[in-house]
C-alpha cells in the first residue's frame, strides 16, 4: 500500500500542528494547552483512521469520498452544537432583562426548524417571551444586538449580556421553565441572589395573570 495524501490526514496533521503550537506558546492564561488536550488526540485518531481506510479501501477515490463525507458530518455536527438565537433590542428599551418562559400552552412556538443553525427575534418592550416551545428544544447559545437606528433595520451592535438564572416558575399546579438574561446598562453586569429571587416572584405573578386571562 502506498500511503497517499487525503483530506483526513491533511486535517489531522493541521490539528497536531495546532496542538504543538499551543503547547509551545500556551499564552498568559494557558489556553494553548487546551489545544494540546483536544487537538492532539483528535489528530492522532484521524491519522490512524485514515491509515485504516487507505489500507482497507482499495479504491483511492472511494477513500477520499468517504473521508469528505466524514469530515462534513463532523463539521456540521460542530455547527449544530453552536446553534444561536439572535435577540434584537431597541436602543430605547425599557427593560434591562430578557426573559423566556417555556412550555406555555397556546403561546407561539419559537421561529426555527430542526435544521436551523440560528434564528432571530425582536425583543418586546417588556422583555418577556412566552412560548410553547420547551426549554430543551431551544438553541444553546444567545446573542443580543441593539438596533441603533429603527429606520436602519440592518444596522445593529452587539450588546453584552449575562445569563442571570435558569429555573422554574410556579403557578398553582403548573410549572414553567424559564431563563433570564441581564443586559449591560452601565459598563458591567452585576446582580444579586435577592434581585434574581425578586424577579422570579414578578415573573410568577406575570405568568399566573396570563394563565387566568386565557382560561
């Protein structure tokens, strides 16, 4: 068998080189060592897998095709883990919180399909979204943008936010999962457990009033 250059061994070698570079120059915070931990084993595994495929698959074109399919699955699998919802707030917003309350009967579903990698929502003035979608179906990452000029719909700037809490809201015998993000209003994002508990009480009153209204 003549060992040939393939997509998989090229990617594997690059991963190993990145791992070596991270070990040599880990940086002030030592993040380069993470590359050594993750990329080195992945690169070595890729080379071993490539060798086995070249040995077992006699047709080189088939080997390349299989490796391209494999790399495509890995790439799109990575993108899938990074699915993000983009939330758009107005410059003159009234609330410093963004709240998602999940599993609310008769509320709208979040605007995404199973194959989406991101979706966009405009944040209402009170900052609260009610949705029938379950929390475990929503996307794992959140980014918030500020529309700096309402007339220029495409112009927006990223806004720093921090996830404040994930928990349960109780309304009689009903429970609703919820998540809260706090928007940076003063150059830093700080909050206390008292603030989080007070907000939870307000949200419970809000969702109970909503349930009574639609019942």
